[in-house]
C-alpha cells in the first residue's frame, strides 16, 4: 500500500482527507515531467503563454467558492478570509497573464556594433510553500514563474496540501500543458530536501521559517541554485501619541491576530508612545475582547483555530514566561486547536515575546519615549519583514519609514501585501522579492548579446 498523509481539519481535529505521501521517488518523477515540458512551454509565443494564463484565470474564478471552502476547512481560516485569499489567487494570475508580452530587454550602445539584452527562463523551478496561506503564496510563486517560461514543481506544506492538489487539476482543465505545473505533497524533511538538492532544479523559492530558510540556502549552494527566501518576522506596529488612536486601536487586532496570528507579517509588537499608552490600551481592549473566535465556516467568525496541536503548544509556551497579561479575548472549548487572542504588556524589551516570532495570537506591547527611541526599538530584531507607522505628522511618517529596516511598511494602515507591489524582507526575513514586476527578475536570467556591424 502506498503511504498517505492524513490531512487534519484544525477546527474539529478529525481527518479531513487522505492524500498520497510523496517522497524522493515522486520528486524525481515530478522534476522529470517538468523538465520534459520545459522546451515546449519556453518556446511558446508570449501571446500564447499569456492566453493559457487567462484561461486559467477563468477556471479559477468559476471554482473560487470550492477552493475557499477547501482552504477554510484545511487551514482553519474564517470563510470570509478564505474567499478573500482565493480572490487574490485569481488577481495574481490575472496580473501575471500580462507579463509574457512585457518581458523586455534593453539596447546598449557600444563601439563596433550593437549590444542588447534578453530575459531567459531558468528551467525547472522548485516552489516550497507554507501552511498559513497555502494557495495564496503558491500563486505568488507559480504565476510569475510560468509567465516567464519556466516549469514548476510545487511542494505544499504537508498539513495543507488540498487546495494545491485541486489547483493542479484545475490548471489541466484550463489547458495548461501537462508537466508545466506539478504538485507533490510530502514532508519537508524528505520531499522538500530532495527538491532543494535536485541537480535538475534551477531555482528554489521558499516561504517559511528563518531556521528552515538557512538550511535551504546552505543546501542550494551545492549546485549554485538561485534562491528566493521569504522568512520570519517580528514586525512593529508603531503608534505615536499624535496618531488617530481610535483608528490605530481598531486596526491593530487585524494586524496582529489575522489568520490567528499565523502570519510572518503579523504586527506582533505594538510600540506605543508613553504619553498615549494608557488611552491606547483602553481602546485596544474593546476591540480585542470583541473578536469572534469560532467555527471557520460561520460567516460571522473573525478568527479560527491554530493549525495544529503542536502549534498551539508552541504559542502557549510564551505565556509560561510570566509576562503580564493585559487582557485577552475568548475562544471555544472542546475539539479544535483554539487559542484566545491575547495582549501582553507592557513587556520588557529583553522578553522572549518581544524578540521571537510567536506565530500565533499573542501580541506584546512596548512603550517608547520619542521618535529616535521608536526607531531603535523597531530595529532591535534580527527580522525586517513588515510593519506600520501611525502618526498625523507627514514628515515624521516618512522619516521613520526610511529609518526602519523593513522590506514592507504601511503608514496609517496595517496591510502589507498588494499584487502590483514588491514583497520581501530585510535582514533574516529573507532575500529576493515576490509580487509586482520585481518577481519576474527572480525567475529569469539576463543574457547579453553583442552583434558586430563591422
């Protein structure tokens, strides 16, 4: 009997589905299929490749509700959030459907002839995605990769493979040629590692923890693979006393507890100017205690369960450190990996919850004295992925935005991601950029050609 993965529904702790468990043999087969499909996919006229992607968009739109329900059940997401994420999947493929005909080169004046550049696809790319936004992050990688003429092997997280598997079937239904998109579900320690080390894979794009990212970068170096890493975060939500405190407090829970805090962009540190701390905390408590935690399929639910029992234990360990609980919401009892949204504070700057990524619904509040102190505190981390700045002072907003070491920042907002803008981190939050036109650079090589006119 072939090995299988038991896919668990986080809200019930019951087996949702069994899927084949991929290992090294299945990775080899998927890479071989992708390698076999590459020459024809690369040779397609850009307009033809674009048309294939537009057909895929049409099929995805027609199946959006099915995908959203599958994602909600497999990842424990509120159904409204899942529908929004599937909408972004559609938007991502629609955006990159315009890319094949816009992969432009340059002409460069040189003596004795003419030089020009072209962008060439890399070949087979390996895409390793996490369990927190399974199909959304897969789309961020797949869409620019195949638009640029590459073929792909996608390895979803073993906890959340269902939407990726369904997506692969929909891609074939849309007319994407066999072998262009290949999905293999298996553990990272075996299937993922083999994909990283495979000599026929030209690039790895990985989203996940910084610890695993370091290992992937090391293993990819053996074959000089191109690598894009989007890793952990400890993002700061900086609230100055002159900000619209009501609006900042209303937005903060979404920035910290969205997807049950299982988000590398989570604003899990709220930095508040000392003179506004008491008022801000009063406002924040009203919004945190009102968060509706429960059944992901209930349209009124705002936060679902954590992904697994292990993740719940990891998050709970931060409460054992003894940092003061300012206030908390509520969560259901019984089956399901539930955890109440919790605010700790004020906490010491040296506290573990102020320095390590929680990846769950716990946020730490830290006071600061002035603008200089706020910047120093925001930058006092190995991470640099996202963050927010709340102030009515336009000059201060721009000064702080330039001074904070982070790849993505929002002013008077807690949103991080847009399809048309680049996304990625500074420091140990990774390197390379996804989304926007910048993502295409990561899936192409620049070739320089000189044509002598002598």
